[in-house]
C-alpha cells in the first residue's frame, strides 16, 4: 500500500472515531444549571429543563436560607421557568406540580411523597353530611371518609390542603339553632242531617183485632232520647204519628303538639295507626313477600329554616287520612297539603280551605208501599247525612334563643314551686 493510500485510510479512521465519541454527547446534552437572578426585592428569575428535583431543592434551600430534607420517594425530573417569583412561592409551586407534600419544623423544611392523615371528631354536625360537602372541594389525590359510629371524619390530604379542609370542618361543626313549634290541627265539621218519618195505625171498627200499621218509621216522644218535631193525630180508628229531626255539629281539635326541631331538620308527629299488608316481589329464584304499612290518622310534618334576620321559613305538611286493607289491597281516603311559608319569630300562620264533602241518604220503609209517589212518604223513614269537613292548621314558631330558654326555665320553676306549695310534684 502506498503512503498516500495509507494516509487516506488513517484520516477516514480518525473521522470515524471522532464521530463515535462526539455523537452521543450531541444526542444527550448535559443539564446545565442556570444561576438564579435575584432582584432587589429578593425575587428569583431562572429557568431549568429536566432538572433533578433534589438539585432544585438545593437551589431553593440556598435562596431561602433553610434546610430542606427530601424524604423517601421524592425523585424525578422537573422543568420550569420563573420570572420575578418569591422563593417560597416558587418552591411550593414546584412541589405542588410534582404532587409532593411538605411541612416545616423550625428551620428545616421536610418534603415527602406521603399524604397527611388526620381524624376529626365532630361535636354538632353530622359526619355524613359534612363529608358530602367536603367531596365538592377536595382536590385530586385527597380523600375524606366518614365514620358514622363515632360521628368522625378521616382526612388524607397534603399539608397545604388539609389546613383548608380543617377550616371548612370547623365552620360547619357549630351548634345548630332550634325552633319550638306550637301547632294545632283542627277539623271543622258542618254536619247537616236528620230524619223524617210517619207511622200510621188503622183499626177496624167492627173488630179491634183487625188492624194495619207501620212501626218505628217515626220516633215517639215517649221514646228514650227522642228529639225533634212531633205530630200526633187520632181520628176515630185512624192514628198517625210524624217525627222530624235535624242535627248539626261544630269543630274537633284533632291534635295540639309542641315540637322542637333542629334548623333544617324535619320533625313529625303521628296520631293514628299503621295497617300492614303484603306485596309479592318476583325474583329469579322465586317469590318474596314484603310487609308494607298504610299510615292512617292525623300526621303533621314540619321543617324549619332559620334566617339571621329572625325569620323562620316553614315547610308544613298536614295530613288526615282514613283507610283499610282488604285482601292485601290498601285503600286510603286522605286530606293533605304541602305549604312553605315565611313568618317572623313568634308569629302565627293559619292554613285552611281543605274541604271534603260527603252526603248519605238512607230510606227505610214498607216494601212496594214506600215507593208510591206522594203516599210513599207515609210508609218510609228517610235519614239524611250531609257532612262537610275542613282541615285547619295553626302554627307558631319560636326560635330557641338563650333569652327564650331562660324565660322557659323561669316559667317551669314558677310552676314547680306552685305545685310544691300545694303538696304536689310538677313533672318535667
């Protein structure tokens, strides 16, 4: 091989070695740490790309003048660009972006990949209801669980978020307001009814044993408890007796409860009965029978909502019902309504106008003869019952303020002392 060819071969070999050594460095350039620029106000401006998180923590530790300890699991790369940012805000932004938690102990900031877990025992609020509210504000990765048997919450969240969650819990766990509700359920009846009838007695003049008469179609003045108008006429051998009575009734106080309810919580009272009946549920494995109940009687449901200005918004649901169960088939006749009213503390609201009409006419008499036009009235007794019912609900709410409770305590003590002075005990 000539010298020229040997030199050419060495030159190509040198170029190849150079490319092998240089190309990896070009494909994966080393990360260059940029020195942060510090403004007169102490704010930072710098940019990093694919920097190790532990190196970034060292940069912020120098700028803040504190110790930063990275716990197990704190690893990875981070890229960011800051312009005129406060050192503490920049550090927390980086940690938040990586999903890390942190807390400070003296001059040392501890960074960890684990969440903080705390338990809160609630005094007044319902744990399940508070948990439902917190589910709307917790961020990704945070969790809230309720423990019903202890009325407690278990929160797993970052240190930054847990402070906000704790404040929300304290704002909701406060003593609820209460309302004393005086209610009267009155059923007003207009019962127009009565009866009219005539008894006729004919005796044959030639023989007193031969006679024809109607009986008990008219009440006699001599009858026990007889009431109304009477007419008695005797003409030789014909005797006629006519009676008529009309009745009316007034009102009936169905219930007069005093209920104490928490703010936004439903209170109810039932004076009546529950009639059981079965229903069949067909499943893939067979038929299962369930027992259900038909509630009848007088029922009142109330839900108060107290405003800061001393008003009470009331949801009122009165109901009067009658019913029966025949062959596992419930039948119900009911009068009910649902109202929502706004009243001042101590004011009274009246709900009325729920009217139910029923009319019944019963004819009793001699077959065939009672149906003869005009003359049939002498051979039958007609009883008429025309009833109209109106349901009225009178409600007065009292907000149980400390002043109102003190007045109630004074009244109870006064009654107690009065009863003791008379030799009796007052039960409360």
